């Protein structure tokens, strides 16, 4: 078992402390820091991982007060705060997370270019009842279309009156 040696301020005698307490405190703090970094980098949002990490940090510093007294406890609080700041700063600034991050972006959109072959005035036929939204076949393709409020039965002829923001507005032909 490892032993840490401290020189006492009062009577200058050497006191031995079992390193198990130090191992527990430092392990809790390091594990808490790791969970907080994992929460920020890998699992963004307020989830159980971040809460557990913070709890481990608080528990580890709290145990340092219990095991080693007030002075050492406050030193551990300061060291933990500095370590947290350094770890978080290094995590964000040191490009070490680039191998985990997405480097490409999707620039396409849903239904992009689907309405390019349609123009105002093209005629088609409803394949469902338009109340006021439904399906219609135009140029041998089925599209979702809208009327300006009227209902149109299935199988009726329609004409495109407006195309706006991927929406096709139609009117019934009489």
C-alpha cells in the first residue's frame, strides 16, 4: 500500500496518511471531470451524465474536507476548479475532438428540384379528394396539392394556379 508523507506544522513530526483516501478523492474528481467533458462534447444537453459528473465532483471535494480537514478541503476545491477550467479549455481549444466530429455538411433539401418541371397553367387530375389538401396526378407524377378553400372530388380535372415554396395551388376545371 502506498503511503504519503506530510510534515506537520505544529510539532514538525512526520505523519503518515494512507493514500487510499487520496486515491478515492482524486478518482472521484477525475471521474467527475471526465463525465462533465463527456456531457459537453459527446452528449450535449442536460442529461444524467452531466449531473452525475457534477455530483462526483462535489462528492470528491466533500470527502477531501472530511478526510483531510478544512484547509486541505478548500485547497482541493481550488484545485478542482482550476483543473475543470483547464480541462474544459483544452477540450474546446485543442482540436483533439476533430476525429469525433462530423466534417461534412448536407446542403441538399427535401423535394429539391421536384417542382421544376411544373408551371402555372399545367392541368392534371385529382387522385384523392381535395379538402382543401389532397393528391393529384400532374405530368404522370403524383403531387400533394392545395385548393384555395373549395373541396374537389376524386377524378376531377384541375389546373395549377400558383406554385409557392414547394406548395402547388390548384383550381378545379368546370
